[in-house]
């Protein structure tokens, strides 16, 4: 429990207000003018011949060849060693020493 007077809100909150809204019956009217009769027709589409396709031909007999090239030496991607100079990277606070967990099953 918080003692009286310890928790104070500054500035004081605004008084609560009530909102009352009244809606009187309203009517939305939209007038659409439509012809008494409408007729749709479509003209026939002219016939199109199928596109020309190349004639299928059987490929000539052949021999499959698989070639794998192996380099004589592997080039190094990084030449200099990846070391951070002493003192450049410091972890603060230092990590706690590793603990040991012992489990016993009976």
C-alpha cells in the first residue's frame, strides 16, 4: 500500500467529459436514369489461322562428354591473419568464470 501523499500526479488530470450524440432519421436518395430497353450484340470474330510451327526433327546421334576442371592450387581468399590487436576489444564487465553442473541420478 502506498502512503497518502507519496504518489502525486502533476499536472492534475482534466475533468472527465461526456459526449452525447443524437441522430435524427436521415434518408439517402440516389436517382438513376435507365433506358426502358437496352440491346447488346456482338459481331462475329474473324477466324485466325493457327501460327506456323517449326517441323519437329530428331537430333543426330551423339556422345555425351563430361569434363571437370580441377585447379592445381587453391588460392587463399584472405592473406593476413584475422587477429584483433591486443587491447582493441575489451569486454566490460569481464565474464563470470565457467560453472560446473553436477547431476546425480539415483
